[in-house]
C-alpha cells in the first residue's frame, strides 16, 4: 500500500521535483513530459488490462511494462483501481469514436461498417474487460459503471442520429437499447466460445437490428413511413437485402408458407369459439384487466 | 463490526445456548426453530433488498423488521453481504421456478405465460436488484455473479427444452442467450421508465423471441423443419399469430411492399457492376479474407 496521497497538482509538482530520477536501476531513456508519462502509463495499463482480468495485473507489472518505477506509478495514480478506471475511460473513448460513421449510404451498410470496428475492438480489448461487462468483476465501481453507461449512451445516440427520426418514441428507444445489449452479450459470448466466424456475427447483428426496427414499426404505425424510406434506400446485396432474400427463401418452404399464411389470415371463426380461444391465449398469467 | 466468528455449527449450538434470549428489550414472541429463524431472516432481508439498493439496507434494518436483535442476526450471518447473497439465492430459486411451464400448447403461448410470471417478479423484486443486474453494484461479488448466471442458465435450459430441438446449434444457443439478455435489459429499462404498459412488454418480448428464432432459421437451413412445426402449432390469436398479422399489415403498405419486393428479387445486374456494388457493401471495415 502506498502512503503517498495523490493530488491533482502532482503533475505540476513533478516538473521540478522529478521523483522518478531517484528510482534505482531504471534504464536511462528520453525523459517524458508529465503529460506524456501519464498517457504512457494509461496506454501500458490499457494494454495489460485488455488481456487479463484486473486481479491478475499488478502495479509492478504496469511499472515494469512502462519502464518506470513503482513509486513513479504511484506518483501519478493513487493505486491500481485508479489506473484501471483511467484505462477503461481511455478504452471507452476509443470505442465511442468507432461508432462515428458518415451519414451516407444505406443504413444497414453504415451499421455493418460500425460493427466491423466494434468487433475489432472487442477482439483486442474484450478479453480483459469481459468480467466487467458481465458484472461481478472485482474492479467494478461507480466509476466503471459510469464509463460503460457512457459508451452505451454514445451507441444509442449514434443510432438514433442515423435513423434521423425527429422524435423517437419510447418504444423505439427501448428497441435500440435492447439491441445494444444484444450486441454486447453476443460479442462477449463470441469471445468465450468463438463458435461462429466474426464476419458472420457482424452480419447477423446488423440483420437483427433491421428485424428489431421492423418489429417496432409493426407495433407503431407512426414508424411505417420511416421504415418505407429505410427499405427504399437499402441494396439487394447489403445486409438488409440478404436478410430479405433469406427470409423469402425460408417462407417459400411449403410447410412454413402454409402455416404463416393461415396465421396471417387471422382468427377465422367468430363468436363463442373465438372468445374461448382468446381466453386460452391469456393463459394462467393473464394480462391485468383494464 | 461484529467480532463473532460465524460457523456452520452455529445453528446447532443455538438449540442449547439460545444467544438471542439475552437481547434486552426484545418483544416476547413464539420461539422460532433454528431453521425457521434462518428462513425468516432471509425472507425479511429479501423483502428489504428487493425494494432498496444494498447500501441503503443495514443489519439494524433487517433485525428490526425481523423483530430480532442485531447479535442474533450476526449469529446466523457473518454480515450484510452474506445476508444479501442468501436473499439473492432465494430470489434466484424463486425466479427459476417461475420458468417452469407444462410442455403443452403453442410455444409462444407458453413463453407468454412464463413472461407474465417473470415480469411480475421483476415488478416485485427488481427495484432492489436492478443495480446488481446492471453491474456496478457495491454488493456485486463472485457469489452474486454465480446466482445470476444460474438463473440465466435455467432460462436458457427451459427454452431449449420447450423448443425440443435434439442438438441445438451454437447459433441457436446464442440466439436464446441474446434474447434472455434482451428480456433482462428491457425489463430493467421498463422498471426505470415504465414507458409502456407491462402487458405490452410481455407480448413484445415473446414476439421478439419468435422473430429471433425465425432469423436463426433463415441462417441455418437445418432449422427450417423445426420452424415449420413451430408455426404449424401456433394460433392466429396467440402472440405469433398477432405478430404475423401486424407484419403482414406493415408489408402491405405500398412503399414498404415495393421496396421489400425489390430487395427480395436479389441483385438483378450481373458482372462488373455487381462486383463493384459488392465491394461497396463490404465498406471500410471489410471482412477478413479467408
């Protein structure tokens, strides 16, 4: 445990005090400025925390990887948790920057490109942060939650900006947040099992977004016009086009076509039979009467 | 801080030592057996932890609500974290029990009933456990993670049992896990904002499962036969029937119908133009060459 009390003015103090000069055995190297040194320590910590869970990374590991002394690291950061949170903030900013995408071209192709960059990030930084995202990490704190929430908010805001729907309904916002959770969980599962190629995951996540958007529009007639212009901009060989073709092929399978056609026709019987059937649908957990 | 060391034999010891008799001011009440007392303390703790975040519940609160002394609580549990975890385990068992559903009737109606019971649980226990599920709770630990993972596994296993697909593919398992995450996130968001009626959420979550299952079958032709029998068992006035009707209405909107029909026809141009278009789809994040 370091007894040194960290302070916001420590950076400035080092300009004259140079506390790292005294560390025995440190290799001579170009002297870093205070800001450079801080950034370097964060970069080194991010690299280590990206590969291993926080409990397997020590301040000594970080000091060694940075070519710095343990007291120097403590001069900049009060302890491992602070360095962990600083590196997570850096990772969060880096990830949020990857969500930015020009407002051009079919929406599903924009999202496809973003997901390529997101999954690339997951591959390089995910292993160390997986426990944090899953919950139950020893390093979880109000600080780490705030970073994660901010990244989710950035993703949510980017998606809504690209959808360009003037006043997104609560239902649409919920759809976007649920899809973001889906992307998180799916990529964490992928990290653990790698059961499908990464580029399949990239395509599937985009297609799941298209499906969720369509379902939301099916519930909210106000979104029908937006959905029409969404589909009108899509291309046959893009993620949406390929999804539509796969579904068309699936629904052309005779058994499926017949069953879906019967469902689409709606309840054909009327009167008492219909009512009994409706009651059966409500089931034991019946919706509250209004 | 209690200095008493908890031990697995403490329950047995109490039968003769009766350590709660000495607590001054305790109201006389029917003496509970050791097991009853332990269960009562867990029940009282669960009630309190369901309503408030763990940092707002003290051992004194629990003792007061249980009509017990603080030393008595410490006799059964080493501290608040242990009581929190015991109450979470109880909640987890209670929730997992709600997933059990007879293997009868259309699948979407079974899931609809389960979701009714799940959302009822979320309403009554969710407020206190929301921070834990979102990550970043001060009470998060390896113990709490294990309980949460077990509930997710129970949900996953129940769904696969109802789907009755002999050897579920990795893609199908991923679909199920992602949908479970969707249900979690969506219900936590609902707890925070209550922006739609609960019975709508119940229906939407089931319909999203149907959509995810359909998308998975569109990717995995081996599932087509399973999907055909799934749709064949569904009823027009059940969640799947209503989804199909809503989608049919949506796709009958002229702009949407035209755009989707054009996409379903696939790329109509061949040769160089098609190739250029395919490259554009790959975009800047292009899939790795194989």
